[in-house]
C-alpha cells in the first residue's frame, strides 16, 4: 500500500458538470510526432495528466523546446535542436511509462540512433515490446539489447516495407506510422488498428506533410517523404474518460453533463449504455448522462478493437453492472488480465465469478489458455465500503466509482496512478458532490 490515499464516503449520487479535454491515447503520441518535424508544432486541448508530463520531459531531454501556448491547454513544441539524451536521465524520467518505445522511429530519423529504457505500464496483461523492435528491424534498424535498456541504430535511411500485424495493436500501429512517414519508399501495414486516436494521429502527420491513405480492410499505405514540417492541431476529446464519468453517473444514480464529449467516437458505448438502462442526451457542447430511475438491465458484453466495445470502457461499466438486475456476461478479448480488478468488488459485496472459457461470444485468442478473461456478474448487489488498492489506471477509476456507489466509507490507496489519464479528477469529483477527503 502506498501513501497516496483517498477517503471516500459513498452513497451520494454524482450530479453536476465536468469537462474532458484531449485524449490520453492521442496527445502524448502527437507530442512525439513533433520530433519528426523541422518546424515548431502547436498542440491544443492538451490535458494536465502525468503521461503528458513524462513525454514533455523526455522531449526536453532530447533538445525539444516545449512551452505553453497562448490558450489554456496549448503546447508549442520546437524540435529545431534535437540531440542525444543521457541514458540515465532517460531511464529516470521515463519511470513506468511505455510511451518511450514510440520515440524509436523519430529519433532514428533525426539522430540515427535511440535508447529505450525498460518499460512499465499498467499490469493488465501481456503487452510485449519485442514486436515493436521486430517492426523496426524490418525498416532497417539495428537493435542491441543491454541490461539497462535497448540501443537502436540506423546505419542508413530506414526503408519502407510490408508489415502485417498478428493483432490490430494500437501501439504497434503507432510505431509503424511514426517510422514509415520518413522512411524511403512505401510502407504497407495490414491488420492495423483504426481507433479514433489512430485516425487523429494520421491527421497530425498529414498536416506535417506525410502521405497516408487508409483502406477499408484495416490496411494503411504510407509513402515516405524527405522532410516534415510542424502542425497546428486540436486533439480529439477523451472518449474513454467521458465513458468513465457516464458509468459513475449510472452506478451512483446520478446525473453528469460531460463537456467536450462527442457522440461520433462513443457510438458503440452509447448503445450499450442505453441497453443497460442509462439515459443520455447529446448537444453541440457535450453529452449528459444520467440514471433515469427504475432497474438497470443485465447484458451480454464483449470487448473488441474499434469499432467494437473498447476494453477501457469495460472496467467502469462492470461496476455499474453490479447494480443491474440479473446475470450479465462480460467477455474480455483485448487484455487477458483486465478482469483481475473484480476481486476487490467481490470484497465490497458484488457477486462476480471469473471463467477461463470464452463466454457469451465467439472464441477469442485467450480461450483454452488458462486466462480468467470472462465474467458473470450477478446483481443487483449492495456494495459496502472497503480498503481498496488501485491495480491500474482504468481499474483504479472503477474502484473510485464503486466506493462512491457503496454504503459507508472506503479508503482507496494508490490514487496517484489515476493522474496518468484523468485530469484533475479529484476537483471534478468534488464539483459533482462527491464526499472525499485526504486522510
């Protein structure tokens, strides 16, 4: 247990208005993209989260000037004087973030070499970085692994190639995009991820001068160019954070208006939210989510890559499903260990059983592999306050939702992890009437 603890007094509906800014899964990657340019870039709608601070520090270690812009939430990134960074400084600053792996391609183009420390990230299942290195080798990079990290070199200009991903991985797709745009020739990427944040990153790169086309069958073609400029871009809003607040409204029988939320990127979530029994209304400025009264309905749910139900939406929705009448079935197909957070919910009074079988849907890649990746949620359950230790980013916010929905008081340990992806979340909770305090 860590020292960063939040005391949560549950049982009060969350009501009010909050705002979400740029997507955590886009903004840090757009910041890395600025390395590829030879002119300053402007990124707007930037959230104040830890992942942004980590990337900002890593860019500054490599000689990129990063300063606040004229408007709130704007960063100006000037990569004119890119330089090598001290290995120890990179290692110390990167901490547990996995984002440094995406510096490889840009640094190979700008400097001819790169160093990547050991990587961390949320413990929600296998997220191997070796495939990133395999991709970079296909572009022509020479890679050597050392005890303190991995050293990459580009003896000559990287070359375009044909790549087919075994799974439409977001991180691997980002790696290919950030590397291929300045590689010689054409790169063909098959089975690519097509999440909205990927499309927005492509928009960023196109503004810089890249040539990228998307096919209808998860194929992306990138024609390498000799030089890229800067960009001026407003990041898409964080659909994952918006959904988390929606689930908080549902679980606590509340009513939350989320400024900045957009229907387009959330259509799959909104359909599921309505099936469970939640209500929402959309206008030009955001989306209002509320519990309309009556019983919530049990559902069968299967996570998938976009345009399916996003894995990051699953954990907060499971908390709401503990309050639904009947048996809900959840099949997690993206991260094999993402349902591990449910053990704490059971300690609070939920009734959730995990299974190794692929329940409620088609067999997935985790079937018959001894992973507890399916769940049956029996509800409604009366949750009680408890001692909770946050396991990962989305699971952590889900614990907050559970504590807010529960009767009594909970102590939530490790809340600093939530700062990775939720901007000013404690101020937002207070604005919604949550009864929270530091010990």
